[in-house]
C-alpha cells in the first residue's frame, strides 16, 4: 500500500469524528505495551501531511475523519498488522470509550440498546447514518445498516470490531459473532452488519 497515494484520496473526505475515536486506539497501543512507539506513529503521520499530536487531542472535539483512517493505515504499516489485528483493536475501543461508558448506563436491554444505536452514531460522527434495521430475540439476531459512509475499506473492519463489542456488552451470551453481508465497496448501496448470538 502506498500511503502517500492513500493520503491524497483521504484528504478529499468530508466529515469529522470525535477525538475519542482516535484516542481509543492509542489506549489500545498502551494496552499492548506499544506506548513507546507513539512518536514513530506521529512522525509518520506528519511526514504524510497530517500534523497530529495525540497528547493534544480532546475527546469531545471534532477532527477530520481522514485523520482517523490514516492513523489506522499507519498503524497497519508500522506494525505490519493484519486485518485481524485491526479488528481486535476496534473490538477493544468501546472498553475504554468515555462515550460508551456514559451510554452503557442506559443499556437496559439488548432491544432498547439496538433501537437507540442511531443516536450513538451521531455522538461519534457528524456524517453517515446508522440504521437499526432488524432485531429478533427469537432468531437471536440484529441487523445494522450503515449509510452514506464510504471513506476507506479498512473502516469496514473497524465498524465490525466496534459493533461486535457493543453487542457483547448488551447480549447475554458468551457466543456473539458479526458478519458484513453488504458493502459499498462491493457495489451495495450501504454496509450491512448482521450480529448473531447463541
């Protein structure tokens, strides 16, 4: 992957993300014992035209969404990570998310949490839309549609990891899985994520 070419495409992206969306991945690096590598990540991002200082980011401030995408691509490049590593990092993020901790207080039931999920999307992004499409306690299934969210294919993996962890918080099951069954990068009009549990 040529990161310089990726940056040129990313810079055209519209939309913002809360600082927390960037910072939760930094917490993951600390968790994995890679805090000493943060300077290397910042340096690489600076070289690519994204002057970022993680220590100066504020959780509730808005920042360009492409910064978050670039951070993930740089992490993948610097640490030679696979998609599985990115998934695991994204699955970790809700555990340390201030916004999620605040919202978890109100997770009364899986169904209630499911119906409220579009509001949570708006807490994190000022673009795109999360639609709580289908919930079935009987089939032990929930389906989410993510619309108007085409920023980079790596974010399909990020969303899957993040959504799975939220489901793991609210579904009373040890076995919960997720699958992206529709994707805008495969010609579909939106991303579809199906979460099932046993």
